[in-house]
C-alpha cells in the first residue's frame, strides 16, 4: 500500500511540476504565429494577383484621398497587414499578455485583409 501511495505522489508531483520547468519562449511563439500569418497573406496576395491579371489591371495605387474600388482596398489591406507582420516580427515581448494583445491586433488586420479580398472577388 505504501508503494502505491509513493508512486501516486511521484506522478502527481511530476505532472504539476512540469509547467514550472517548462520555459515559454515568447519570441518563438511570436515567430511561429507570424510565419502562419505570412503564409495566409501570401495566398491572399496570389489571389489578388490573379484577379488583377484577369481584369487587366497592371497597377493599383492608394492615395491620400482614400480608396475608391474594392480591388484597391484589398491591395491596401494586404500591404497594411504585411507591414504589421514585419513590425510584429521585430518586437520583443516580456509577458504573455503583451504578446497576446499584440497578436490580437495583428489578427484583426489579417481578418480585414481577408474580408477585403473577398469583397474584391465578389465585385462584378
């Protein structure tokens, strides 16, 4: 009976002590999430390139006056998200909450880019 108790105590101690010894590398987490977002952004950019090719558009520009077509808006959103990913990669985070907050902002920029690309594709 004592052996069973000792084994249970060792197993419980091991299970609950593992998070203490596990080091969370926030930089690695940040880089992995950024890489995933870059893959998504590359797909969106490829979709937009194909859409521009089919419509015969060689160039889109966004001026200070705003964005007047769904294609220009999608191009702007993709560029904005790409810049945000580059900025995110360069950041150093000291806490999980900082990293989470920053990644949430980046996620919202990616979702906006996806929505804008969807609208550009739906345009007739």
